């Protein structure tokens, strides 16, 4: 008699790798935290953390670097999910940093760039030495350079030329006081992998990830929702369109895409056919320059 061949699916392999990385961090580093915005990638990381440490509770807090320019659907989801899991939520507030004089708002009103000093202050205040982030290598070329364990110096800065080897999935978490490690368990996932996992695990997402009608303006070839953080400019035509969001960030610089995909199965079909990454298609802050993301990461951005 022959035993049935043991097979591991692609999603199973990705899940196992991510869980292994999370357990390595908890074993090696004393004060980890998971960056949680209510976006799809951080939601998937929460599910992975649940599985990694079951039947116990997730052994670290979650942190949201809050620009104050949030989509209400996402903020509601964040608070509800944190309450359901009984997690400690740390909010690093950009509005509070503006009030205290730590940062100054840019002329265009977007706040992505000024998240960095707010994040670094929260890391120092809470003495976090490992930060789980939901970045994936398929999103953007600067993120494709980054290792699973990304070393940051005492100023929170990243040097792409100072990367530690990760041969045979051996991760080096050694660091001096003040230094930290950014950890990206989803590095080897793609946007399509994330959506297949959401479908398999039946993970609830904020409603804006699915097609809905919203008032928008077309700006720089992208559709931006008209809201209190992004009013229509003189000469811009406001109109209603059926859209969904591929990624969620600051409401003042995150655009939507036209879509009729109102179920996870339809989203998977749509993502499988697209040839532009979600950041390339919807994030205005990444269009500042060819190296916009890398410049922010060098300064301490996650």
C-alpha cells in the first residue's frame, strides 16, 4: 500500500513562513509591536498572529500611526477588531504631534511624510525594538530591496546597503540599545496571495475594499474621494462613480479605482488581470519622485 502524497499548497507555505517569522521575533526580541491601520495587509497579519500563538492571546500590542486623515470605515473596523481580540492599541497621533510642535504640516496638506517622526517618537517612548509591518516586495521597488528582518539604526534610519544576510531562513535580530528591527512577515506574498488568503480564511474587511458608489474627482489620472481632507479644487468636476480601494492610507493622498467587484471572488478576478501594483495605481504620495518611497524609508518610514 502506498500512502497519499503529502502536499502543501502555495498559501499554506506562505502562511507557515509568516508564522515562523512571527515566532522568531517573539523568541528573540523583548518588545515587539504590530503596526495595524485597519488595512488588508495588517488585517491578514493579525490573523497570522492569532494562529501563531493560539490557543494563547497575541503577545504584543498593535500600533496605529494615525494621521487624522482617516477613512471612517477603516477607523471603525480598527476599533472593533482590536476590541474583539482584546488587544492593547497604541495610537501614535499626528494631530497631537502637530499641536505639540513636533512636526509641521506640509503645504499640500498631506501627512504621510510627517508620520515618520511621530512613529519614531512612539517607538522611543514605548521602547519597541521590533515592529511588524505589512509591506510586501511586490508593492514597490524600494520595498523589494528590504529583507524580512530590516535593521534600523538608533535614529530609526534604513540603509539599503547595510542589509543582513538571511540564508536558509536564519534571521539576525541582534541590536544595540536604541536600534530596532522592522519585520515584514508578508514580504514574499503578492496582492493576489493576500486576497486568496482573505477568501480562504473568510476574513472580514472594511467595506471600502469592495465596489461602492462614491463622489470623486479625477486628479493626476486617479480618482480621489471628495471629503473634508480632500476638497475639490477650482475647475475640478465632482461626479459619482462606482469604485473600490486597493489600498488604504491617508484619505488626502489615497485614490480609488473604478470597479464592479463587490465580492472577494470578483476582487480576485480583478486583481489577477491587473498589471499595476496597488500603490502605483492609487497612492499619490509615491508619485512625488522615482525614489519617493526609498527616501521616506531611509528617514525611518516603515
